[in-house]
């Protein structure tokens, strides 16, 4: 409805007649479209909002209205971050970083301290998402630095909710960085940042922000739990995800519900690997399948592919513990589904790891069947994985894939050399 009102206004407020009023109304239209796009399953509204912001910048030039130009760059960056978060590649995220950095050329700390801080925080979020998709830690360290800069002005006394949200964003960047580093220091900092955020983001005050922060806390606890012995952190993670799902319901926030289901699945799967029974693994499979009801390939292809891969891993572990081959077949199907979206060019490491996981599933199937066909399929998957690991400079992962490939090729050779049963 708001978008329709602004479109109607633009019939009178033309660019030729009142250029700055036209730009101001276009900017409001862009804001309305982006808000709609954040709720929609597709990307059309977001793309339309981005196009509107870019049109606005033709009138809101830096020399003419520097702060309006900077505000529009900031809004453009936010829309690009949301769109980039739904896609496989990094183009829109890189454009978002450029837009935020442009905004900061005019939004300096001395002139507009709170706007400077908010743009720093937005920059941190874009860098964090970008860093998740790139190897190394440079982008993630920049993200942490940006969030910490923002907290110099977004203090708890001054803007408690802004402080808390930035603490949460800092926690997410630290958690991703911590996954790539040895030790647990960054992960401990991430947990502390999320818990600090929850002091202001209470369930009564801002239920959805509380739930999202619980989910982020759960992710950091899961990674910590993976590195520690015992299950205490993982149990805390499961509790955090289940708490989040009390507010992030499917009807209210379908994508948030689905991502939290997926994260819950990961924590349950990790717990299940440490327990002798299969109950946690069965729960993990249920959580991943629930997530896929909303994380569809058309809507969020990257999330869909990642969840298919995680589902495959939970099914693979169940299949290894059970007799029969049904779970292993399902695991191979899930990995192959993930590979329909994860291309070697677009996401080389994720593609290589999924190829390696597929090879494992096919190898387990081959061990339960006669003949060499499955072994040969498994060899092809490991060969593809090791080539990509080699190209991406991942020697340890390449060596693991090579060992599996060598073992499989030996088995195939022995099967081919074995005498064939005579026919009557």
C-alpha cells in the first residue's frame, strides 16, 4: 500500500519539474519496496528497490546533497546485502560493501556520529556475509573491526537496542571467524557478545530480535561444542535453538524458522555423532527436512543446497549404523541435490566437500553391494573433490580425498582381477 501511494505521488512529482522532491519520493518508494522484498520469497521487490535507489543517486549527487547521497548509499547497501544473502555468488555483497564505504565518506564520525556508527555496523554485516563465502579470514576481521567501531558510538546507555543488535552482529562475525581459527577464544567472545545482546533484546520487549539472537547464540555454542569434549555446549545450543523456535514460528517468520530448524539439525547431528543411539540423528533428519519446506531452491538456493548437504551427512551417519542401504541411498540423493546448485566455479570449497561426502556415501553403498559400479562412482566423486581441493590450496583435504581414491581404485582392481563365476 505504501509503495502504491509513493507511485501515485510520482505522477505529479516528476523529475523534470521538482527533481529533489522526485528523488525524495523515489527514496521512500525504494524503502517500501525493500521492506516488502525482505518478506517476499523472491527477489523481484529487492531488485526493484535497488534500481530505485540507483535512480535516486542520479539526482542526489554527492556535491549537491552530500548527506542525502550518503543516506541513499547506505540504503542501497542494505538492500544489496539482503539480496546477496539469498544468492550463491558474491557480486551483490561486494557492491554492498562499496556502497557502505561510499556512504562513510560523508557520514564521518565527527559530523553524524550515530549515522556513522549505523553504517559501520551495516558494513560489518555485509563483510561478515562475504567473509563466510570466501576463504581466509581477512573479510571477517574487517567485519569485526567495523562492528567494534560502531560500538564506540552505539553505546548501551545512548541507544540500548542499537547497542544490543550490534553486539549480536559482532557475535556472528566472531563466531564465523572462530570457526576458521584454531582454539576457542573467538568463539568464547562470540558467545559473550550474544549473551550481552540478550540483556537488552528481551523476549517481552523485542520477541523476534530475542529469538534471532538465541539462534545466533546456538550457532556459536554448536561450534564451541564441536571443539570440546562432552556435550554440555551442544545441549546449550539445542536449548537456544528450541527457545528461538518459540517465537520464530513458521507462520510468523518462515525463513527464520527454517534456518533455525537447520541450525538445530546441525547441533542434534553433532550430538548424535557422540552418542551410541540414533535418536538425536533421527531428530536431526527431521529438523533438516522441516527446514527444506521453506528453504526451497527457488527461494534461497544457497541455503537449500547447504541444508541438503547437512541432511545428507545425517543420513550417511544413520546409514552407517543401520543395516540395509535405504539411508545411504537417501544420503547420496541429498548430496547430488546439493551439487545441482553448488557449482565448482561459484562455490569451489563447498562443491569439493560435497563431492567428498558423496564419495563417502557411495563407498558405503558399494561395500554392501556386489560389483564395482558403485566403487567407480565413488572414485569419480573423490577424484573431482581432490582436484578442486588442490586448485583451492587445501592440501589436507586433498590428501584425505586421495587416500580414499587410492583405496577404492585398489578394490576395483582386485574385483576386476578376481575370477568370474563360470556359466553353465
